[in-house]
C-alpha cells in the first residue's frame, strides 16, 4: 500500500501550490463565465459561493468607505481580495493593505501576505466554525486585525490574541454601521 501512496505528489510549499492553482483557475474561461465567487481549500479544490446579495454588497461598500476615510488615503482599500493562506486562496470581503505589503506580497495576482486589516461580512450561510477558521487563517498569514461585520452593521474587532473594543489601526472606526 505504501508504494501506491508514494506515487502521489506532495505539496511542500503551500504558497507556490496556491499561486499555481489560482493561476489555473483565473485562466479557465468556463469559471470566468460564472457569476459565482470562488475560493480554494488547501488541496486546490474549488469552493464556489453565490454572488453576495444586495445587503452584503451594501455593507461592503459602507465598510470600504469607512476604511477609506479612516486610513486617509494611506494604502489601499479593496473588496474580494485574494489572499494565499495555509487553507488555500480566500477572497476577503474588504481589506486595508499598506502599499508596502502589496510590494512585498503580491504574486501572480494574489497576496501572499495578508492585508493588515481583513474584514469578513457575514452571510446567511456562514457558520461559526467557518468564520473562526478564516480568522485563524488570516492571522496565520500575517493579518494584524480581523473584523467581522454582521448583516445588522455590528462590527467585532479581533487581534490574534482575542476580541477588542475597537480597532487599534483605525481607532475612530465605529463598532456599528448604519445599514
């Protein structure tokens, strides 16, 4: 039996694997024709989700506007930002990333270092385990803060060692956004 398993390739460099797989997926005309959002897991398998609903998009826009105002034009605020993690390539709903991290970490259209701030907007299909896993992956990939936004506009702020009352990187950012 061990001879059978020995024939299979091993992934020694998750980042290189993620970048190669993401490049394949971006170049696939069938996948490009779909309206769905795509992420991968650590094995390169496709995780397909429906496009976000109106409320989700609206909240993303409000978070983006708030981050733009709070960061005063420093760095970049992006939506659906692809980040290579040990769990595959994840599309972070909203991010703030410094120009330095983009210069150091952008490879093949994917960030290999997580943005300083990664924001997940909760959707009806999310589970606590899924969001906890994404938080873990983003911190492991270098995020300084992970924010979780509820559909009601409540924002929870996290650093690697736990929840905070607010953001240390954007102290004026509110814990509640009008939706």
